[in-house]
C-alpha cells in the first residue's frame, strides 16, 4: 500500500493554522487508509550546481479555509515522507522514510471545477540565516593540501547544523594557494565540478558533486568505496537498467527513501546473463566498448534521485516510483 506523510512547520516549529483554527497538517495516508488525500509531486535531488529550481507538490481536496492561508506558508519548512506500507506482496516498509525536506519558496491555492488544491514550490538551496552569520563558504587552501580536508573544514564552519559526508579522490590536491569566499553553495559546486575534472583528466571521471539531502550535505566524485554498498534485488527493479551516457546508468524502483546521492549500490549479477536478460545494451546507440561487454553488474555511485508520485493514479510502474542515475565506479565496471 502506498504511503506518505507531509509535515509543515513555521519558524517556531509549530504547525500553521487555517482560518478556522484547523492545523494545516500533518497529512498522513495511514490515518485514512483507502481514502487519503490525493497528492502529486516531482522531487529531483542532484548536484546544487545543476538544480536551480525546486520541487513541486500539490495536495488535493483541502478546504477553502486552508487555501486562503497559502501566502502565510511561504518560508515554512516542509518534510515529505513516502514509500510503501504493509499490504502488497513485494512492498518493503523498511524502505519508507524522508523523501524530501525543504523550505516553501511559494505556496498558492488553486480551484478548478470541483478540484481544490494547495500547491507548493520547495527550494532545495539552504536559506540564509536570519539575524545571524551568512551562509558563505570561506576556503583557505594552501598549496599541497588535499581538497577533501580543506572543503570539510569550510563546510562545517558554514553549515554547523548540517551533517557533512565527504568522499572524494585523494588525488585532488591544490597546486597553489587558493583562498576564496563563495556566497552560495551552488557557486562553489560549479567551480569544483569544472576544476576537479581538469585535475583528474580522465574521460570516465565526472567531477565533484555537492548534494543537499535530508539535512545532510554530500560531497562525492565517483571515487566511493563499496564496503557498505546497497544491494539492489532483481524484484526491486521496474523495467530495464539502461546506459544513458558513457559510464552512467539509469534504473527505476518502487518509491524508496533509503538510497541517497553519493551512496554506492550493487546491481544484481544476473540481469544480462542468459536468455532471460533484463538489460538491453547491444544497440547501435551504445558505444562499442560497452556493447561488447557482458559484465554490466557491479558497483555504482548514485548521482541523482528523482521521486515522482501521483497517489491515486493506478499506474503501477510510473505513478509511485523513484528514478536513479548512477556513475559506474572505475574498477570492475567499465
């Protein structure tokens, strides 16, 4: 059974109220099984240098008293949980959890015919602190220092309330003193992506990615370790895993929250072996090097996560899913 929970809180941590004093949330599908409110959303989570706009979320069937309060929701925090609950044979309740957390950039009500909806545009960027220090990242790098240590200190100082997960190549070393101040994290991410690709200089290296997800800033570049990789089971795949560009694979699963950008996953070993192959790689569009290989299975590092949901849509393969893009780790895959 599909599951969601949406929580909205203001700056004080309280739930906003409608005109008549009714709390606007939380909205939980478990509270009314079989008759929960319909929601639509498309949540893309990837590098902050790539994503400049946020997630769109619509909650249908709300009363006019809540729609009239939409302008007062701007700036509030919204946490969206999702996945599957007990009910379907292959549903895995352990994979449900927090899908997206962000700040409401814009909230507006809409009324078309008999359909009333409250719509949100959520900002993935970390907002500036009100009445406190700004969120600028200050880097004080010296020649010969590893970028990983310099960047970790800079991010901890700029975002003390966020967990920082660093997993980048030790070959990224500063060739000269390089101090700098970056007012927005997206500016720093754009610079690091280009600089790291030039330093490593390999065609299969995709540069540094910086992703904000679930109160965590993840920094990775495809040099991840597979010591704690997440195993993707064959029954968890919807359709075929597919190469979308050199060294990058896309695959789709029923909606799940347990895989994040920067995580290392392992695709099952038998998806292309034998006549019951699940993966189609022998196409004229694929490069010769990939087309001639049969060892597609292996370890990949997630570079983007996209949750798409339409709660009451009966489509079982597209209406409540998570799409992943993953970078092939260098050893044993390419």
